[in-house]
C-alpha cells in the first residue's frame, strides 16, 4: 500500500505542484489549506508524513507541529520555509520537525528528503538494551535516558542521535554517517541538522563537569568517557 502524505499549505499552486509530484513518485496524498483544517483531517486520517508550510493564516506551521507533538503525535514532519532563515529552521527542528526544505525547492530533492524521513521512521536499529557513558545511561527497553539516575527528557530524534553516539562510544562519527543512521539521508546534503541536534544534546547532558560529546573539527562527532 502506498504511503499517505498530507500536504498543508495555503497556496493552491504549491499544493497542486506537491500533489502531482508526490503522486508521480508513488505516494497517496491528502491536502489541507491551513493548520486548523489539517487538525480536522487528522481526526479521520493517519498519514505517514506531513509536509507543512510555515507561513499560513489561522494557524501557522509552527503552531501545528507544536500541537501535534504536545498531543504525542509523532507523525514525521517535513517543513517548508519561504526563506533560508536560520531562526525559522532552528525553531522548526527544536519543536519536533524532522527536516525542512527551502522554497523554491527542487522536486528531486523534496522527494529524496521525504523518502529519507520515511526510511528513518521505520528503520530498526539493533543496539544493546543498556548503554552507558560516564553519568549517562540509556535503557532502551524503557526508552529512558538518565543522568546520574535523574531522568532526562529527550525528543525522539535527540534520543536516536544519543543512542548512535553511545553505541559507537569513542569512535568519531562523520556527519554523513549520522545523517544516514539517524535521519536516513543517504544523499549529499548541506543540512545543518546534525550540528543543531548535537547542540541540543549538549545543553541537556553537559553538566556537573561532564562534557563528553566532542566535535572533531572537519571529521565529525564522538562521545567519550570522562577522564
């Protein structure tokens, strides 16, 4: 069965372009003209992914994603932004979007990014049940991260990134490898999403003298045991 993608955009021309492109690529589509319409449709439809424009009337893309995540709806989200505004991009990723595409976008890139997100959302990672590095522990059976026995609240993407770093503890992991393992992006990408999420992990886990998430300039990232 083809995956269902909901397109949420107030511009008829953009919706028509996305609808035609995604159907040609083998997806089923569903359209909403704004955030409120999308929430109404989501009561009766369960899409595999949402493509959400940021700038919309009534309810913008940010508020829609925030409402979805606050209700524990983890449906993958690709956001569309009209300009390369780093504040918009960072906010979208921080509230739970999985990736973004800047308008005007290339059709091929859009489809590749959507396929990458869908691969990531269904990818099974075979890792040990318990992982530890210094004061940090991951209990995958309970989907629980702790710092010195204190629970740390991580988003699904933050959790997955930390899991990969700890599974390969001590190794320097390239941005390309992390994009593939965590985000399912297997094509050449200039995305800053890895750097953004590394910074999120540091804000939550670098404390009480622990600074184990390292940047190896020009190579990648690693997590190390405290010396």
